[in-house]
């Protein structure tokens, strides 16, 4: 595989993950609205409400996991930046300091 094909595969995978994240967020928001409406109705099925809340938590966990995969490791980014930037020369210390 060439470098361009590798980059295309990475871009395609990233796009799929971003699209999946968007779908999960929409589903989470929609479920939140349904739960809010059902919570206002005192005659609503409490077992159904409990299942919907559990489903909402599962969606939230999936969103969090996918976001953490999409966000680069901040420590790795900091180390890479330190490695690429030129070192500053230290100034000579002042005799008065």
C-alpha cells in the first residue's frame, strides 16, 4: 500500500467515527427528550422509563469512549511538540540576581 492509500484509509476511518459520534449524540438527545416527556406523565410505565434511562447511559458511555479515541493523547502531543521545537538558549545569570 502506498502512503496516499494509507492516508485515505485513515481519513475514511476518521470520517466514519465522526459520523458515528454524531449519530450517537442525536440518539442521546432524542432519548433525553423522550425521558423528559415520560417523566412528566405520572401514569407512565416506570419500568420502561428505567430502561430508557439505562439506554441513555449506555449511549453516553459510547459517546465518551468514541470521543476519547478521536481526541489525541495530550501528553503525546506535548512530547511531540517539545521534540520538534528548537531549544532556547538560557540567558547568563545576572550577578545581582
